[in-house]
């Protein structure tokens, strides 16, 4: 039931964003600008577990293809639809500490225990992209918002201890079921929003620097009453650079 409601929420948001862009395109100054390119960046991620799992920051990367279609200028707002197809490595990294915030030492290896799960996805975000500034040459500032969909390709675990030998007695957080559970739901979906700056150079292209936040509405594990986790959703902070080059441009505009 909750999964269905979340899917409907994302679908409704996507429809509203596209409808809003279409309606405003009928009353603003028409544009017909298409740009494509590529992007790459750095991801800081975690998973929101209930019951709680104490975590540090999992670091990963993302890279992929970008597309943007600019359809109008409404007063001073440049309105576009943008989309990406990305490969991304996200996941979680556990902070295995005692009640005194000291590292838990494994009784067998004599080393501080460490655990990290890497999960690789193909991600497809779709945005309403609103910008203010120079269209053809110079600087723009932008805001974007929209749904994001992902499909898990594979996962891997990095740890320095055997689960049967884990030192659970000294842990401040006893939740460890996730350490041996494979991801159950390969499909992921949620809401992403970003802000950034774009610098355009005629006949060269567009360079974008962006900060983005993604909040997952789906869970990687089952969330029914008989499942262990009530919640297990992704949360990501992304910093990325993008380069776009023009395919079509509206004629007769001033730089």
C-alpha cells in the first residue's frame, strides 16, 4: 500500500512538472534549444534504517549522459526540461562504536571493526529546470526539481571481520541484520532537487556546477510487519560537473 502511494506521488509530480512547463510555454517567449552532453561527480550517501543503524558517510561516484530541452523564457525565467542517464555507486558505511564512541575491537583480529556496502545503480532523474541569467554567453543560476528512478545492477561488501566472530557485546548499536541481507528491491525511486551555476561560451558549450539532494521514497528491503526493517531508503548528496553542447538553438536571440 505504501509503495503504491509513493509511486503515485512520484508519477503525479512528474505529470505536474511537465504540465506546468507546457502551460507556461504557451504564454512565454518560445525557445527551441536542445543540448546534450555528459556529467560526472561525487556522492555522499547513507540509508535511513528503522531500527536505526549508526553510520558514517559512504563516498562514491556518478557519471553519465545529460540532455536539456529549453522550451520558453517566461519573463526572466528560462524554463527547461532536463534528464540524465547515470551510473552511480551508493550505499552505506557503518560506524561501529562502543557507548563511549570508541571503535569496537574484534576479539579475533584485534582490529577496529569496519563494514561498508557498495550498491551500483543505473539512475534516471527527470527535472523541471528553471534558470535566471544570461542565455547565450555568461552566467546563469538554476534550480531543478523532479523524480528520479533507479535500477540496481549489483552490490558488494567490504568488511574486515567474519560475521560469526563480530564483537556484538561492545557495540552501542546492536542492529546488524543488514550486514548479511542482500538488497531485496532492485527498483528505487524518489525525489531529487538541485541548485547550481552555469557558464555558457558561444560555439563551445555550457559548463554546469551543481549541488543536488536525493531522498528515496522506496526501500531496499521489505517493509511489511513481518520484515525486519520498517524503513530502508536511500539518501544522497551529490556534487557534479556537467558539460552540454548545443544541437539546436533558437534563431534571432541576442547573446
